[in-house]
C-alpha cells in the first residue's frame, strides 16, 4: 500500500531523529517519546490491519489483535513511567509482554496465511482440473459433431450422386420412348397402332413433365419462400387432374383407379389450388407407381374446417422403420426400387414442404404387404 509505505518512512525518520537527539534531552522524555511513537505506530498498524481484514484477508484478524495487545501494554507501561499507576512488577514488564503476545499472534497470522494459500492453491488446482476435464469434454463433443457432420456430408454427397444418376435415367427414358414412338408413327398404317403410339407418347410426355415440375417445386420450396395465392376453385378441377395423372402411370397396368368424394359438387373453396394439386400429385404418383395389381383410390371428404384427401393403394407398403425418412430428399424404400420403380425420390419431399406452406397435415398408415394410405387434412374455407 503506497500510503502505508509513506507512513512507515515518516515513522522511521522520526525514530532516527529522536534517537540522535536522545543525548541532548532528558532520559524520561526520550523514553516517553519512544512509547508515544510506539503507540502511534500500533494504532496506525491496527487501522491498516482492519482495512486489510475488511478487504477479504482473514489472516489480518491476528494482526489487529496483536496491535491491540501492544497498544494496551504500551499504555500500561507509559502510565507506570508517568506515575499514573503504581509501578508494579507487571507494569515494569508490560512492554515485553505486549511484544511477546504480538510475536505469537503474528506467528498465528503467518500460519493462517499459509493455510489459506494452501487451500487457495488446492482450490485452484481443482478448478484447473475441472477446466481441463471440461475442455476435454468440449473437444470430444466437437470432434463427435465434426465427425457426424462429415458423415452427413458424405451421405448427402452419395445421395446427390444417386440423384444425378437417377435423373439422367428418369429424363432419358421418357425422351427415348417419345422419340421412338414418333419415329414409328410414320411406319405404321393401322389406326389402332397409331392411337396406341399416341397414348404412349402422351404417357412419356406427362411423365417427363411431372418430373420437371417436381424438380422446379423442390427448388422453389427449398427455403419456404412460396406463399399461397388464395382464389376460388371447385374440387372437380383437382379430381380431373388426378385422373390424368393416374391414367399416365397406370398405362398398361392391371390396376383399377377409383375416385370418391363427399359434399356438394358446386361448392367453391377458397385456397391455392395449384399448390394443392402439386401436393397431391406425388402421393398419387407413388401409389400408382408402386402398385402392380389391385386398385388405387383417391377420396375427397368435405369437412367443417377444410378438406381431407386420402390416397390408398394395394402396393407393397412401407416398412415401419422407414416411414420417418420418406420425406427426405432423394430417398426411396430401397435401392431395388430405384431401378424396378422409376423415380427421383423427391416427390414426397416437395409434398411435405407444400403441406407445411398450406398448414396441412399428412398422416401415413402402412403395413408391408398390405398397401399404404396417406391422409391429408387441408384447412380451407368453402
């Protein structure tokens, strides 16, 4: 403490000057002056000790007690020298007693300070060990997250590679079919054969158009920037579009397509019919694509708060452990389906994103070997 250093310096100068002047002043006055300076020094030391104790140094309490005893002993000794009290034996040795007590208390203070420093060192080492352990845990966790991120990136890269392979095949197949059918139109003479080729060309064109629209919708919904455009429409418009999609995918398949609806045919709904169609088409496409026999049905139910669509098929069904990932991009039930059942694995991804935009909910009910049923509830005003 700078102030304490200044006080000590002044005190030492006064003691030295008093010592030099002791030869010129009476002995009694010199002794009393030294006692007075000792009392003053003790009081100042006690004041600084109290300040040090209040600042948080618990060992300073021994310093305070040492200076208190020293002040008391100095006062007793000075009182005896001034004949204010009888000069007994204790009075004569009061100064020495005070110094002995001071030394003992200062020893206690030093021992206590050493114990405090030892505890602080132990606590610091404990904190350092905990910090090192925490750092190791954070580093391990960071490494685990980094490893997981790398695995996800690699998996995403593999999915993108499979997507590129699938899209090249998916777009090339209908184009080849269209090109071959157009070339055969000029070679066949039968009207029935021409009609069959025209249907095949239409099937390829519809399939190609659907995949392109799915790609566009997937890109547009990537950041959920699409907003619904509300307008009036009739439910029959959606159902007619569904029939065209089903006819294209069930071409030359022994599968029956059935449509059912409840409610008034002439009720106009207020919503985004374009997004609604783009949400239903992937469900209908998958049902028609994976169903090799039996039937595919689309039901439209009018509810008090909107419309519920159900798309049901008699296809192979979806395993329960796979149902939570069917909405991921570029995902199909198995690699085998990638070749035996054409598709890019993006239809249900776009479907789920559009459902979120429209505030719709999709519920899947499926068992392996028993087909699948998608229930879509769309809140909408009639």
